[in-house]
C-alpha cells in the first residue's frame, strides 16, 4: 500500500503523464534485456561437437549446448528473417505493414467499443431511451467495419505464413537440390538423418511460430502503449505504472522458468524424425525384410523408436502442465487481481473522485475499468508470448542446423564420424582431406593420376589408381565385391570427394550412369526415356516421338507403346514395368542422351543375351564409350581393355587378351 500511496501522489501531480511514459520506457527496456539474456549474464563457449552413434544406427554429431532464448538464438533468427523478408519492396514486407496497420485499427476499434459500451450501459442505468437507441444503432452500423478489420487481420496473418513458408522452402530447396547436395547430405554427411522432416514439417512449424509470435507480441505491445496513454490521461499514471511493474517482474520470472521448452522442442522434432526414418527404411527395404521374415525384428525397432518419442512427449506434456498452472496464476489471475487493486484504489481512498456524483463515478469506473482489464489482458498475452518465443527457439535451432549443413555441403565440407577418426590416424600416411585432389573437365578422355579410392568412412580401397581411357575404348571393370568398382564410378560422377591426385573427365552431362535397378521417374512413358529432360527439352534437342519409338525398337520394346496406351500414359512405372523392361528403358534413355562415356553397372542382368548384344553394338555405332561392370563372359567381346581390382589394394589395367578372361568371374 505504501507503493500505491506514493503512486497516488505522483498521479495527482503534473508529472503523471511523464510517469506513464516512463513506465512504457521501462517495458521497452525489459524487452531489450530479455533479448540480451544469456549474452550478458553468462558467456557461452563455442558449441562442443561430439560424434556419437544413436540407437537407430545412424551416426551424427550432437551439439551439446542448450537451445534457449539467448544471443545465439536472436542471431540465427535475424539471419533467417533476412530470407523470409529479403527487402522492403517485397510482398512479405507489405503484409507485415498491413498486419501492423490492421492491429492499430483493431486497437482503436477496441477503444471505441469500450467507450460505446460504457455509454450504452450508462443510458440503461439512467433510463435514457433515446441515448440507448442512438448508441446501439452506432454499434450495429460499426459491426461490418469491425468485422472487416478482424478478417483482414486473419487474412494477413495466414498469407504471411504461406509467403514465409514459400520463401524459406524455395531457399532451402535451391541449396538442397544444388548439384549433388541432396546425395551428400544422406550419404556423405551424418549430421542430419531426417532432412525430409526438416524441409517439410519443421519449416511449416517455424513459419507458423514466427507469424504467431509477431501477432502475439505486436498486438499486446500496441495495446499497452495505447491503454497506458489513455489511462494516464483518465486516472493518472499509478494504475498503468503498477501493471507495467508487474509485467517486468512476472515476465522475467516466467522467461526463466520456460527455458527447457526450447530444448524439449528440439528433442521432440529429432525423435519425430527418427520415427519417420525407421518407417521409411521399412518401406524402402520391404522386399528384403519380407524374404528374411524380419517383421518381428522391424516391429521391435519401430516400437523402440515410438516408445522413445512417446516417453519424451509425455514428459513434455507434464512440463507444459506445470508451466500452464504457473502461467495461469501469474499471467492471468494474479494480473487480474493486480488490475482490480489499482482500479479500485482511487475509489476506495480519498481522491478527486470522492466529490463526484454516483453517475460520474460509475461511468469513469466502467470506462477506466474496462481499459485496465484490456491492459491486464495485453500484459498477460505478452507474458504468455514468452512461451511461444522459447518454442520458436527450438524450431529456429532446427532450421539453422539445416542451413548450416547445406552451406557446408555446397562449399565441399562434410563431417562424418569414422572419417574424423581415420583422418587423425593418417591411413595413407597423410591426413584424409576431402576434395584435396583435383577434378579437371576435358572431353573424350577419362584419366586417373595417383588418385586414392577412399570411401566417405575413410576406408582406403586402392592407394593410388592410375589409368587413361580415351573415346572409342570400352573398358570392362571387374573384381570381387567391395574392391572399389562402385567407388570408382561415384568419384567419376563427382558424388564422392577426391582425396588426392587428379581426375580428368568430361563434364557431368557427357557422362551417363545406368545402375542395375534403373530409376523410373514420376510422369509419362515419354518421361522415362527422356529423363531428366522434360518434353520441352526433348523438342529443343530436335527429337520427336517417332525418334523415341525408334530407340525403343533398338531395345526391342516397341510393343510397350500399345500395351500402356501411348507416350502420354501415366503410371507407377516402378511397379508396372518388369525388371528387364526397366533395364531396356534405361538403355533407350542412354541412346537418347548420347553421352561420350557411359557407366553400365550390371544394367543388363535381366536382359537376354541376344538383346544385350544388339544394345552394345548400337553403343559402338553411336560413339558411346563404355565402362561396364558385369560377370557375363559374353560381354568381353565388346570391350578392348579391362580394369581389375583384387580387393586388397592392387589393380591392373591392361588390353584384353584371350588368356585374361579369367577375371570375368
């Protein structure tokens, strides 16, 4: 009460308005202090990176620093906001301004509604029918405008969510699908094991959280500024001053108590991603699992992942229950009690209101009381917005991690557990540094000069590989499993980094790869032959459907056009076509693109020998030089050289002679 008495004296002085302004300044200073929390009070060391293997068997680094609302969070958020709103003259900036303007208009509507409602109730108490009808008609006439303002606000917020998601998704996919980044993230780098969830669910939740926070903070701040000014004029500065003081104290307390929410949100999203990953693995490998009858084992894996998620969600629910209990008391009910106290003080103590009549006191009480209630509600919403801020910190950390990894991969940097340990040990007598070797683009030649075959895990398959193949030379690549055949092709395709030496090869568009299980894209039958070209690309290259029909004839697959309903037929081609048909479609795709070199990795294993013989002959006619991996001895006659790797680090590159075909086994 001593504080209230002091505030009453201030309110009766000429400096009452100055006190209200000072309260507002104190509130803004509190916002500033919260934004610096964690940066001033304690120094954060750099995140310690520790490589671990999680329970699902995928390796990954885990940053041990806690995710919370601190300087690092605001730095990351500022960087992402530059992506969401790249400039002032953008649609996103326009919608931010529209929402802000609508919030101002809505607050003014709230003040008008309070004023008009007070006049209506005063007319009822005074039994003044004319005034009652006039103010009631004003309210009815204002309803369309107020409704329009509310719906414009909702439209602006929803459009902002959609535009932010579009901006961020486009930015991420530009990086994710740049070059072979999508491949490197899943095969070379093990910091992120659930990119699909980050690119879809986490991006959506982040954008929703940003917009909700913008609305939940800007509207209460605006209301506080307006109601503080109005109340200071009406009843002095003591009421808004006490409410602002309460905001500072309660906000600081709740911000401290909510710190674990950011960490719990990050863990929730990670466990959701692991659960999705386990399910996607089962879908991808369903045939192998079915052959092994491994459904019971897979169920254990899924149950284990799901139970970890459920246990975390249950603990998160319990934490939110406890925080909700505290939030309701501090931000709602106790704030209401403080509001009642400050609004009642001028009426229950000697003041200028003591000499006013009952009607005037009633009118002042309703008007000021409603404003104080609105002020208390705004303060409560602002305090509770801290909960959304800590949740946003979790999503920000997830999105920032994805941005960091994408940036690293696009600059040729990746991190992998086993490579880190083997790089220290120096397997080759020198550190294993990705991209330490050179790649030179040159037409009509493939040359390896002192190039080690090294897997992303750091396993050295061949210490130094040296050979040269020129256009017109067909090479048969042979050797036992694990000797380095696939590694050689991945280096040629620039999927894996070069750890040393120099690789000379044609550019990516002049080197084609066909695996044993060819990829069939979504789209028409025509798209399967021209992939990755679209129909427009095909026309630009000077091809027609008749040309494609001729290519199908060369792989003895012309009947598929009539069977499937023509070039524009759409189906799930991975299921519709048999294994042999998919391999022949892939060979027709090779003939369409006519590269300088082609890598054929057991890609005719499901094709009859006579059809295979015709396809290899056409490759020679078309001037396509071949690197072939196959155990079929019938293919030796189509090659002039062989590259044999014995799996123990040695290799041979020689001209094929009748006595060298023993390596075909």
